[in-house]
């Protein structure tokens, strides 16, 4: 059996598969269906709340869903979160035309019904290993979230709880039920 062809971030950037979402995991192409309506609504509400806070305080930049980040090289890994925050001090200058070779400070992943636990935990591990300080995984179906930190700790947040920016976005909080409604 021939070895699978490994792809690069540059090849992924030029790839066009209409109607599909793509990522690169250790050189292997991952092609997925676009997420559904609920996913988009939750991701947008959370992105809006974070962006409003970040813009008001001039803390950095919030990027929209499916913005790719090159997390590793040889073989390349390019992941795309649902929402990403990069602090002002870490913003690439000039802004890259392709994928930024860094991990956002805060990553938000909103689960879709088709997401499998192993896939999601692998993505969380990739973010944290590459340098993200905080990863929020929001589960609209279970009306909850899990917060993963660079120090290896994690916290479950129930629907009536709040997501907290901790030291990444100091004084930012957002009630989970407001995002899920």
C-alpha cells in the first residue's frame, strides 16, 4: 500500500473544494462539511461579545470562523477555530497573506453534531501545544462548555455559568445561557 501524500500549508492555501471546510493535520488533509445553523449562531454571538470587548479596550484582534493558523511545520498543521483572539503584542506585522504561524491566545470551538470527542480533544491539544493559553469548547446540544488551559487544567461550565477571559482577556465574562439562547 503506498504511503499517503503529505500536503503543505501552501498547498492548502491554494486548495479549493467548494462547500467544504478544510484543515491540515500533520500533513494530512481533513475535509469536512460546513457546520449547521445553530453552530453559526452560537459562534457569531460569542465572536460579537469578544470582539466588542476587545475593540473597546484595544486589546488586540478577534478573527472570524475558519481563519487558518499554521501550528506546526514539517509536516504542516493548519487548524481553523470558530473564534480566535490574538493579543495586540503578538499580532504579526505585517499581517500575513496566508496563514499566521502562531496560535491565538484564546480559541473558541463550537461543537457540531458530527464532531467526535477524539477529534475535538485532538484539536484542543494542537492549540495548547502550539501556544494557545485558553481554549473554550462550547457544546450547544448539551448547553455547556469546557475550558482548557495551557497549564493542563480544565473546567466544566454549565448553562447558567459564565465563560471568563481569565488572564487572557482580563475582566471579560459572558453568560453561557446568553450565547446559547
